[in-house]
């Protein structure tokens, strides 16, 4: 087993779906096979405008030939292992590249940095992992008067790869996953409800919106920002119960089974469309929206 870096970009010519599969040509087969059963970090190259740099981790479950593309292969991602970083990690830090394995003997960036798939050392993996999940300014759930802050405290243990190789699995516990997912979803929507357009902050400075999965975790929905949307309490309730849904172009769909159609129309965004995240990569993916319409939405 080995750790790796997989380069991915939204406009890639490859048939990638980071939480599910990574398509690659045969020249990278041995490198990807070395990652089976282990963790990889996704990296968005610097040529991408407003690049996220290192932006997520996932675990490679198996590698199979792509049945629809001769000469191509698919790295199948272990279900539930993908998770966006709470903090995208830039390629360069104040002391140089965070992935030091891309440097040559002269301390310069080598051609290895251009490889779409490359193995990475445990030290480099640890460094990027720690930066990606550091909690400088976490977005916690709203706090009511009867909930004590101590209930939300979580001790941060150092990530020592040699002592605990599967520490990445704590990306892990459902509690930590929910925290990270909330943070990235609310950041994508500027802490504003995508359905109503409202940005409400409670007395303790917490956003009164939730990070909702479009395809729920219970239905194998991944913790990826494109499977998430920021919703206020009422909008979240209606979305989960199929009273509202979204078309692929983010038009807000209202179920005919809604008992107060005009009331619902009065609270949704006046444009009739959900707010879009600023980054195209954060936008709800049609794959997940289709699932919600087919399995949740009451036509």
C-alpha cells in the first residue's frame, strides 16, 4: 500500500467523480495500484483559476479497466471515505512546497510535480492532512441556551502517521465528518440559505442554517460539497420531506402535495432559483439532484 496524490480539475477531459471514481490512462496504472487500500489526496493544479490546491482525501478501494474506454482504468473510491478539506491547502507555504517530495536534489521543483498521479511520503501526507483539517475558525452548529459549549468540545490529537497509519479514517468519525461538511457547505453559500436567500446569525454569532446532504448519508450520499446545500430550518424540513427540490439549473421545484403552495412561494427566493455558490466546483451536482427528485421529491 502507498499514499498518493491525484490531480483533478473540474474541466478535466477524464470521466472523474472524485467521491466515486478516478479515470486515468495505463501509464499511471502501477502508481495507482500501489495506492489500493490506502489514502490519496486530491490536488487542483495551479493553472486553474482560484485553485483550491490540495482539497480532499479519499481511499482507493480497487482498480478496474474502464469498460467504456479501452486503454483507460478507474480507481474506485471506497464509499464514504471521500472528504473535502476544511481548509484547502495551497501548493506553496512560507517555506516552499508543502509536498516536499516534488523537490529535486537542488531544492527546485522537479517535473514530478506535473505528474497526474504520484506517490507521496508519509511526512508530506501528514503535513497536508494537518493543514487541511486544522480548525482555525470552525463553523459550529447554532447554540441554544440549553446547550453547553462543553458538549461541542473535541480534543484534537496530533496526527502521527507512523504510530497510527489509519488516522485518516477519523475523517472519519461521523461527528468530525459532520463538522467538516457543515463548514465547507456554509462557506460555499456564505452562510446563507440557498432557498430563501436569508442570512440569519443568532445571538452567539452562529449561522442559523444547516448543511444539508442532497443525497443523504443513509442512502450512500458522500460528504462532498457538491452533494450539499445550506438551508434554514424550514427549508431543510421541506427539502428532506420532498416538498421542495431542485432542477439541474437550480430552479426551485414545489410539490403539488404542499398544503400551502402560496405560503411556500412567499418564502423562497423571489427569483425562483436557489442561490449558486461562487465556485463552480461547489455547485450541486446534477447526479445528486436527480437522485433527490427521483427518491425524495413528491411530484
